[in-house]
C-alpha cells in the first residue's frame, strides 16, 4: 500500500517554497539574458568580410529561380 498525495497539494507546497521561487527567478533571469544576447546578435551590423555585392547576387539568384523552364519531352 502507498500514500497518495493530490497533485494540487504538491504544486501548492512547491510554489510556496522560497527555494523554488529563487530557482524560478534564476531561470527567468537566465532566459532573459539569453534572449537579449540572441536579439543583439540578430541585429548586429555586417562584418568587414561581408559580401558587398549581396543585393546583386540575391537579385540574380531570384531571377534564376523564377525563370520559366522549357518543358522536357
């Protein structure tokens, strides 16, 4: 035989535990820092070795992609 504890009671105890709240706050801070760092890197300016002809290359590749091909027999 075993003792059964309702899940609501376990959650209530865990949520009210100060240690759990500290851990939860640490996790939230870590996620905020991680998201802020990834957002900063997403909008960083191009590096010096970036392709200076990127717009022309892009237009050329798009033009080639949309070009109609002759049907093969």
